[in-house]
C-alpha cells in the first residue's frame, strides 16, 4: 500500500520524532517498517531512505546534547565511519535483500541486549589517555559506517556500548559523540545509495514531523516521575524494535 509521498514523510517524521522524544534514539528503527508498509519500498530501499530520518533526528538530538561532545573522539569516529560508509555502499547494492534483512535483525537483537544489559547511564567512565580513546574510536567509527550503510540503523546501538565499555566514555559523552557521528555520516550513506532525492515539500514534512512530535512528547514526559521514565523509554524502544523486526522478518520469509 502506497500513500502520497508528502503524507508518508510526515508520518515518518512524526513517528521518528515521537521515538526520539521518548528514547533519544530509534528514528531509523521506526522509519524502516513505515516506509515498507506505506511507501511500498523493499528493505534495501527502506533502509536507505531511513537514513534521511536518522540524519535529521540525530542532528536535532545532538544539538540538544552538544555540550557533552568530545570533539577529537567525534572527529575520528566521523572520519572512519564516513570512509567505510562510502566504501560499503556498493557492497550493499550487490548484496541480496535477505542479507540486508538478516543483518538488520541481528543488529536489532543486539540493540535490545544493549538496551537492557549493556547500557549503564550511571557508569562514570574513566579518564583514559586521548591516544587510547582515539585508537578505540577508530574501530567504533568503522562499525558505525558499515552498519549505517547496510541497515539504515545508524550504528548507535553498537557504538554507544563500544564507547562506554571499550573507550570508557561517560554515557552522556558516548551518546553525544554517537549522535554527531550519525548526523554527519548517515547522509553520506544515503547519498552513495542515491536516496537523497526528496522534494522540498517532502523534506519539510519530514523535518516538521520530527520537530513537532518530539516537542509534544518531551512536554508530555514531564508528567512522568523520573524513577519511571527510564523504564518507559526502554519499553518504548523495545516495542519499536519488535515492530520493526516483525515487519522485516515477515518480508524475509515471504520472499523465501
């Protein structure tokens, strides 16, 4: 079922803004099943176009959290993620749909594991030497570039546990560095896949939907007690991941 493109991108923007407002991430996860269900795209196309929602959402989220950014680490992440994203685009084009589908769902599973087990916002991190941080960020950047290109999920589900567990950044620092990296490199992946072809009206629908929905949900969250907010965020993102997996796996099995 396909609908008017402007309405489609307004829905993608609204859903992405809703999830971003609640969980601070997840725009790519929710946009892919919407693009498949209502835009008529296959999984490779949806994961490519999903990078556009990811770009806008990550940029807005990073701007809010920019004070936590470690710019030397972010620069290394962006450099290596950008290079790998540029190189990996032809690999995705050559890959069968089922390979992209399986990789996306494995990433989703790891995302849930990361969400409930690995992510520890209370972790104070460690003041590791800058050289160590930059070396470990090199690998993290390559992971981000590969995943953002192949799955449309941006790589934040892996890079945040990497930056907190290996590079030993504080959770807020890892989140800010991840968001800035995704905001810069996701459009590179989309461009290499030929997916930056929206009209001005479609861009406005996408950006406006994200802004309006995220603003409304952030206001609504002020009525939830802080002790319950973390659980609400985890449950919301888990539900979105399950929705995305159910839609993409249905597409996988129907194609077998």
